[in-house]
């Protein structure tokens, strides 16, 4: 097993004595290494100032600390946590811009996220790390990360001069790969499966490296970040007509028929839709911000390049609806019927779908990295060319899905894997036959 690992990560140049090897392969090392890694996080000491044309957006130290605490409670992988911090800072800036009446888009968000002040703050609060550096510093001085977990004798057994000088042992390479797994999702085309028994580091690494499209069994993948709730104000009654480039703000659409209407660049801000039909409507670049949609019929609606921000859809009929090249951010779908719906090339950012009928839905080319499916029927859904690394599927029916290899990097529960096994077999060209009668 260690020979396989050596082939994967490079030849080891030294060996450990028995005492050191026993400690390094102990399951407690997973906790110790996590301490060593996350101990590098910083604390906010000054406010963030982001220049944006004539504006200067400011994020206080307190807001930064609350965001850090929120991310910490989610327990993401280290690399994902850094990106969560970046997106969280951008969202705080976005909210300030929206309060000034601006309508920031995705290009604006990317510009803010890549700005020098944001990059500098990320490097202070959630710095980039190299797995080998983390292990090297830990082995040089184990006390900080191992205190209360490893005994003094165990710490002494693994303490030594910097490995970059003394060389790496096979067990050290296991620790490096363990830290790499804490930083990023394993890059072996793997599918993480929740509900497995805990393994030592020496067993986890060769399993993950077994080959492309392998399965990684884990029990500690963090939950997705919950979508933010819509922010609604007192509403007045809306009308049954949609206008091109019209803005509907703080309106309630109740029991209205908006079916088959066409509109371009229509915006809905802090609106509520209840028992209202948009069936077969054709909307180009519509925008829904802080909206609630419940018990509505949006079947066969065509939404091109839509933007949904902090929007909740409950018991909505979306059969055959097409949401193409859109952006869904902080969106919740609950008990919706979206069979045969299309989400081609749509970005899901903190989107949660619970108890939805998604049979035959089309997610071709969609960015599902921050999507969570709970108790959904995805029978026959299509995932070809989707990016699902980080997506989470819990108690879902995944029978007969297309593009199964695009689920690389996703997380599913162990029970769902059973139904998915035949789909995997077909994708890998494996013929499954009945067991011979005895």
C-alpha cells in the first residue's frame, strides 16, 4: 500500500523508526493536521476599503469577523473556505451597492473579488498554503497542533529537523496528501460518499488515488452554505401587465394571469408572487431580487439569461420551463415540480433544492459547485458537461441520469450510491449480469 503511495507522490528518501511510523499512521493525526492547517487563519484588525469608481465601499472588522465565524461553522475544506470568504466579502460590498440603487452584475462581482484590497485581506485572514510546508512546520514543532491529543513521548517520536533538509519518509508523504485533502477536494475524478467508516490516513490516500473516476468514502464533508432569505418590505398590489425594461418594486402579484406575455429586461425587486401564472411567458434577461414565489404556475416559461438573487420558490410548477445561461444566487426551491425543466449553462451559487421533482431535468453545462439537492427525484436528469465538484446530493433518486461522469467531485449519501451503481456501470462499459443459480 505504501509502495503505491510512493509511486503516486515520488520516491521517499528516508524511513521512520517504528515509534514514529506508529504515531504518523494513528487516526488522531487527522485532527492534529487539521489544527496545524487551520491554525494559520488570521483575525481581522482593520476595515476593508474597496474603491469602485466614485464609490468607496467599507467592510468593518466586526463584519469580517462575523463572516469568518459563519464560514468556520460551516467547516468547509480550507481552499473552499478561502473562496467562501472572498464571495462573502463581495456579497457584503454588493449589498452596499444595491442600497445605493446600483445593480451590480457578475462582471462587477469578479472585479471586486479580484481587487487588490480583497486579495490582500484574503492573504491575511485565510492565506494560501502548501501541504508540504504545513507538514514540515508541524514535524519541526508538533506541540502547538498536537497539545492534548498526542502525548509528550509521541510528539518526541515524530519531532525532527526540517524534512526539506532531512528528506521525506513514506509516512510523511501520507501526511502531505492528507493535508492536501483538507485543502481541496481530491483531484482524482472522485465522488465523495457520505456515511462511511473512518479510515486512517494511510488507508484513505491509496483509496482516493486508485484511479480516475474512483470513489472516496468520507464522513466529514461539510454541509453547503444555506441560501440567504429574501428581504421583503410592505407590499402593494401589482398589475397583470409586464413592460419591457419595467421595474416592479415592492409589489404583490396575487391570483394574476401573466401567461404567454413577453418582456425584455424586466426587474422584480422585493416582490411576492402567489397563485400567479407565468406559464409560457417569454422573458429575456429578467431579474428577480428578494422575491417569494409560492403556489404559482411557471410551466413552459422561457427565461433567457435570468438572474435570481435571494429568491424562494415554494410549490411552484416549473414543468418544461427553460432557464438558460442564468445566474441563481441564494435561491431556494421547495416542493417544486420541475420535471423536464432546463437549466442549461446556468450558475448555481448557494442554491438549495428540497423535495423537488426534477425527473428529466437538463443541467447540461451548468455550474453546480454550490448547489445542494435534498430529497429530490432526479431520475433521468442530464448532467453532461456540468461542473458538480462540491455539489451535494442527499437522499435523492439518481437512477438513469445522463452524464454521470460530470458528477466528479460531488458528494452523495451512501444509500444513493446503490441506485447509482448501475448508471456508473453503464458509463464505464461494465456489463452487469444476474448471479448464477446454485
